[in-house]
């Protein structure tokens, strides 16, 4: 019951980069229109032969290598995704098979854009309860599969990718590296962000989501800091769901994290849903903008109008 910590993190993005200029040749839009409204410049798009579980496995393999662990050291695999095509085998089982993890509990978590922070909390709870010793927690999405590429209001937003974290028990006497989660939802507004239909397509009510995110979420994010016993001004980093720069910047400002590095990976990766938080965190760590032990707020929000946040210590 010593708590858990993130031992290592990794990320992966497909090679193909889709620019705003590329999109301007597909729909009635422009680089200026996209940048001014959402702040996105580029996004990565997976090929037809790159399923969600392959993206997830690449990111997970990097996290495992960074942790110095073998596949057999993992006994729980959690994949946060809303874009997996098949119901069974689930994405987590396919990732475990790709990596050669022998006998893990393998579960998918579908909370859309807040999926990774929900999955991270679930792994923390499992380790604290003694149900797992080491977990792979992955956010992976292929949003390009559920996008209407003729709809300029949504196709300019999305990207594909994955991020992964290795979660393990803290050593005796070590401070917990994953703080208490604060999570919830607004079910009556769940229709504001949707992936539904046959074939499934991503749609949203942009203004409703913007108002909710910028007015309701700052206070909730501060509560997540309070649960961890960390004041916003003491945060070294803030990694919000990378939905839209016009949401990220005012939310971070209202939070009051005046000394924190604010993740803005949305500018180069687009909205990668459940992958966005681990993807952005991994890049900040890789570039040395965050270092081991730094307190960082992770806060996911979006689909279902769900949210989940916790303060973690960087690996």
C-alpha cells in the first residue's frame, strides 16, 4: 500500500505528416483559418496497414526499454482507446501478444479524450491493492479512421499516435508518484463529443465543449492539485488533453500554474484523443523540459464530457 509511480514513458507517431496546406487542397480551409481557431500546424496520420494496436505496441516497447524491463515483468496491460475497430480480441490483448507479455490482465478503457488519465488511475489502484505489480498504461488512437475528411470543422483537428507509461509500486518509504485521481463526467452533455454511427464518425458541438472546458474545468483541475497536496504555483508542468490551443492556454492560465511548462503538442500532433497526454508528456521528458521528480498535473477531458486528473512525479 505504498502507492505507485511512473517508472518510464515513451511515445510513437506514424511517419506521414499532414500539413494545413495539405488539408487546404482537400477541403475549403487555409493555414491561417486553422491556426487562428485551433492552433494546429501539422498532424501525423497512420497508414491503412497501421492498426491501433501497432501504434500502441511501438510506444509501449519504448517505455519498457526506458524502464529497463522485459515483457515478462508486466502483469497488467491497460489501453485507453476509442478507435479500435474490433471488439475482441481487445487492443490490450493484441499489444500483449505483439510484445510477448506472457500472462497479463489485459483491458481496454474507453473514456475517449480522458482515457489515459482514467487508465493511469486504474493502474495506480490495482498496484495499491496488490492486484498488479507492474502495469503498462497506454493511450493510443487512430482518429483518422473515424474522421469525415470532407468536413472541415473536424478533419483539421485530428491526428494519430500513442503514448505509454510503465507503472510500478513505490519502494518502501518512497513518496507516491501518482497522486489521487479526481474524475467525473457530465452525462447529460455527453452528446457534445461523439464517435458514433456506421461507419463511426467523429463529431462535436465545438462551442459547447469550449464553454464547458474554459469555465468549468479550471476549478476541477485545481481540486486535483489540492487532492495531491500540491499548489498550482508549485507545478513544474501541466499536460492537459491536447484538444485545441484556444482551450489549453486559457485553462492553464485560470489554473494559476505560473511556473509550469505548459504542453502545447497539439500544434504539431493535432488532437490524438486518449493518446494526447502521454504523447505530450513523453516529448517534454525527452527534450529535458521536465526532469525526474518534477510534479506535473495530467488532466484529461472531452468525450462523454468526462474528466480525470492527477498530479504525478516525472520518471
